[in-house]
């Protein structure tokens, strides 16, 4: 539907209305002027008025009408006689009053006949004039009547004009209102048209968009169809996988139940293991206690190639592995008699015993160190009896490895095992030597320092022995912790080791640094006491337990017969120092055995260092190394009798360090 058609044109309407109004005005003008009261001239006048009315419909000035009326009344009137009109005496036409019916005459004197005739003629003439005037008067009267009529008509028309003017004003007002309405409507129309246009445009746009959307919808529908198909397929897959998942879930639940059951079993086993471990520890330590605090073992080294050629068997190790017999030939009553001395030890290793066999017997003590005890194993014997071989051996050979490297291996293996039970162990190492009653650190990393130290040391022996001794003493000091009953070597390196390999390298280096020299009894004779200490510090956060054990492995310098060894000079001094310290060691053990009130630990550095191992809460094992050579029988017998005496010494009850 076209909106333009439905809406009427306000302009056209207005024109129509105006035409109507003009028509009315025209008609009213024509109607208001009475045709009977107007003569031809008046008709012309009224025609003029009408014409004016037609041309100027809205403004018909009242003065014009009055003027017309004046013109209309200005007819020829006789000068002498003013006939009185039949109607009203006075008519105000122009505001001046006129007196009608009054005659203006002049007095005439008596004249002769001629004159009378003349006057008669004149009289007649005047009569005719009068008649004429009468006629004229009549005409004037008539015209006056007509004029009065026309005046009334004019008045009437005036009134009508005023009325029509009022109407006109009203119409005008209405017209204005209509016009304003029209303009408003027009504005509205314009606005509506604009809106319509906008709407139309937007409708067009929307139509386009709808078309685009329709296309897109079509495409989307196609996609939807494809997606629906895929979704159906996926639903099937999901259903299948859900079934699979349910199956897996069931399996997982089964496995979880199994796992929980196994975990429970493991926990029970663990608890059993823990109980067994505790029992083992207790039994082990009870066993060691029953065996005595100082365990003494004897090892007979094999014959050297040189000894094999000349020697005869003088030592016999019994099969019970506890007894050793020394046979010595002695001339008595002019008869050569064989004297046999038997010694008993916790274990006797004959010449065929290898490194592994020896270590197996010492292994429980190493376990005690892990359990938190202070353990001390030291090798005692005459020079060349195989102490260093037993303690160190050949570090690089698995067969010939001594107690020190084997202990390290076992400690690291056991630490790994204890990790499974929640233990975390840290291993620290110290390695010193007691040379001529001074403590030297074998873990000093810088060879330069070490060389300098050796140089100084040699110099000290040659030049100022006492001074050097004092200086060396200042270097490393022995300090006791009375609370924990532990010995601390101050200023000595304490290295943390986390790998076996690192430890082996360290021992190799330290071993090379040890003071050695060649004597008649031994080509590579140790001229110092080597002390290797492992500190084992363990924590178990699960059990809230801690453990602090130590393992001191001591390779003592060999006692030697100076005459026999042929030591002179420095070597003799070294031998004297060694013998002296070993004497004090024997003396201390004797005092312990005799349960003496005072034990002289401080007489030598060695006994000072072993104070808490020999007379404290430590587990001690002494390995008495002996030579099978008949040449060394006396020294062997001395070593064996010392070992036997030490075995009888009861130093006290071993105590575990750490807390449960
Ligand atoms: N059980 C053994 N098996 C094989 N060889 C051994 C054994 N014991 C010692 N030896 C050898 O005997 C020699 C002396 O041994 P070792 O150096 O260990 O004696 P030592 O007691 O340490 O002497 P020193 O006190 O003078 O240092 C070395 O050559 C060593 O290899």
C-alpha cells in the first residue's frame, strides 16, 4: 500500500477551503446589496463593490461603502426648493444636517400687464419649472426612498459584512489552526516519510540480511546434518569407550583392592622386618657383649718366597679357629727341646685365610657402627707381619682389598638398604697418622702443603725436633666430648662422602701420603700409626629416630727390634717413638684389664686418641698380626701374649649413640 495515496494533500484541501470561503463572501456581498434599491448607476457602483469584493475578498473597507453612499446621494437637487422626503426629515449622510420643505422666496413688485403677462409667462414657466421640479422632486423622493432603502440595505449589508468579517476572523482563526495543524501534519508527514524511508531502507537491508541469514542457515543446516552424523558416530564411540572405561574401572578397583591388600601385607612384613631388625640388632649386640668388649683375633701371614726356602713350620693354627700354637726350640739340660705355647683368640686366621674371610668376621662390628655404636678395629703386630695388608690391602684389587675398603663398601650398601626403611645416612671421613707423637692430616688436598709439611717435618727432626712437635701438636688436636663420650680431632679435614668410588680415590691418595720407609724387616714399612675414621650420621623421619656411629680403623706401626731391623738415625727415632707408643698402649690395656682406678691414656697420642674406644662405650676389636717366620718367633710370642691379655680385659658395656 502506497502511503502517499492514503494521505490527502493538505495544500489542495486548503485551496479548496479558501475557494469555498471566497465564494461565501462573494455570495454574501451580492446577497447583502438589494437589487431593488439600486439604480443603474448604483448597479454599476454595486458592480464595482462586487468586483472589489471578488478581487479583494477579505478586505472590504467600510469607508468605501460610505463614500459610495455619498456618491449615491449626490443627485441633482433644485437650488430653491428642497422637497421634504417622505420618510425621515433628516438623513445624516455626511455629518451635516439639511432642512427639507423650506422654500427660499424673494418679494416681487406690481408691474404692468406686459409685465404681468411676462410674469405670467414666467409664472407658467415657473409652474412648468415647478412641475418639472415636482417631477424631479418625485424622482428625488423616489431616489431618496430608494436611497434610504439602499441605506438600510447598506446597513444590513454592513451588519452582514461585520458578521461575515467576524466569521472571516473565525474562519481565519480556524484556517490558522488548520494551517498550523496542516504544517504539523506536514511535519509529521515529513517525519513519517523519513521514518518510512528509513524503515523502508532498514526493511530492505533486513531483507538482504534475511537472505544472507537464510543462506547461512542453509549452510549451517547442512553442517548440522554432517555434525549430527558425526555426533551420532561419536556417541557410539563414547558408548563403546564408556563401556571400556567401566571395564577398566572395574579392573582398577580390583587392582586397587589387590594393591591395598598387598600394601597391608607389605606393612605387616615391614613391621615384622622392623621387629626382626630390632631383634637382630639386640641379639647381635648381645652376642658381641657376650663375646666381650674387646674382641681379639689373630692372623698369621703367609710365608714370603724368601722365608719358604729356609723356614720350618713353627706356628700351628688349630682347626677350631681359636687356638694357635707356637713351637720354639730351646736347649734345656743339654738337650734341644721344643717348647709349645698355645694362645686362644676369638678367631685365628691361618696363612691360607684371604682378605674376604678376615673381613667376614669383622663385618658384624661394621654393622654395629651403622647401628649407632662407636667401633674401633686396630691391627697390632711386629713390623712386616701384615697389618697394612690386612687393613688396607690392595685397594684396586677386589680380592686383595683390606678391611678399610671392604668396610666402606659394606657401609654404603647397608646405607642403601636402610634407605628403604626410611633412614637417611651421611658419611664423613677423617684420615690421620700419628707420626712421632704428632697428628698429621692425610686428607690435606694440596700436595704442596703436604710436601712442605714433610719437608718441615724432616727438618724438624734434624734441627729442632721439639719445636716441630709443638707446631704439629698445634695443627691437629684431640678433644673429648664428655657428654657423648666421643673423641674429636680438631683441625683435621672431615669430608662428606656420598659415593664408594670417591672414598676409594681418597684412601688411595691418603695411603700414598703415609710415612713409609724401607727397613730390614719390611721393604715398605709404615713409620706411623694410621687412623681412618668414618662418622655415620643417620636420620629416620618416619620413625623419628637418629643414629650416630663411628668406625675407627687403625693400622698401627709395627713394633720392631731396632738391632734386628737395623734402623739408624731417623728410622731409629721413628722406631723408638713407635715402640714407646705401643708400650703405652699395652700399658693402658693392662691397666684396664687390672681394673686400675686410673688409666694413663694421656701418656701417648695413640692412647689419647683411643681413650673412648678402649675404656668407653665402644666395641673394640684387635687384630694381632703375626709372622710365621722362626726368625720372628719371640716378637710373635710377645704379640700373641699381648693379644691374649687384651682379650681378658673387660672395658665396660658398649652403648649406642643416637635416639629412638
Ligand atoms: N695375608 C697376606 N697375604 C699375602 N701377603 C701378605 C699378607 N700379609 C702380609 N703380606 C705381605 O707381607 C709384606 C709385609 O706386610 P705389611 O707391609 O702389611 O706388614 P706390616 O705389618 O704393615 O709392616 P710395617 O709395620 O712395617 O708397616 C708385604 O709385602 C705384604 O704384601
